[in-house]
């Protein structure tokens, strides 16, 4: 909910969240505690406590500096400034900011880790990610090539 000053300045409920014109953005603030899965089809910023899977498929997940996530992440892109205890799978990119703390494995095509971030786990980086919507024959062929290595 906006107060009068925010409405006059044109700010939304997420003062630090980047705004993308033409893209839907969701925000879960610091006063929330969520137990269970979060599944969606739009960009999402978390500044709350979450216990469970967060899956937003082909969209961007931003874990704010006050967020505490105990569960896995699946997204196209993940920007993490808060605390994550779980695996992070991002098809395109993972950005770990200096205020972040991550315990879990990372899987992505590109990664950026700022100096000062805490990370404990494994990293798998590769451009061999299969796009969502790929036909079954392509999926089977890529699996066979991987098994032969």
C-alpha cells in the first residue's frame, strides 16, 4: 500500500526494486512469513521469510537483503542479496551480491559473485541448458550425448 509521499513521487510498493516497463512484477515484503511453494509466471522480489520451493520459471527472482529463504530456487535469472539455504538453478544467470549468504549448489549459464559474499556449495556452469519448450527428440539426444562423456 502506498502512502501519499510515495504516490506523489510515483513510487510503488518496492522502493528498491527495479521497474521494468511492460513486465509484471510481484513483491513480498518483510512483514510476511511463507511456508510452502511459491510458483509463478512473473518477476518476483522477496524481502520476507520463505520456507519452501520458489519457482518462477522463465522470469527473474530477486532475493532482497532482508530475505531469508530456506528452500530451492528455480528461475531464469536470480539476483541474491539475502540469505538462501538451498539449491539455486537459473537458466541464464545468477548474481550474488556482497550482502548475500548462500549454502547450497548453484547451476547456471553465467555467474557473478561480488567480493564479500558468503557461499558454501558446488557450482555448475555451462551453456548446455535446454530451453523450455524444446521437443522430445532434442531432449533425448542431449541426454545421450551427456551419458557418453
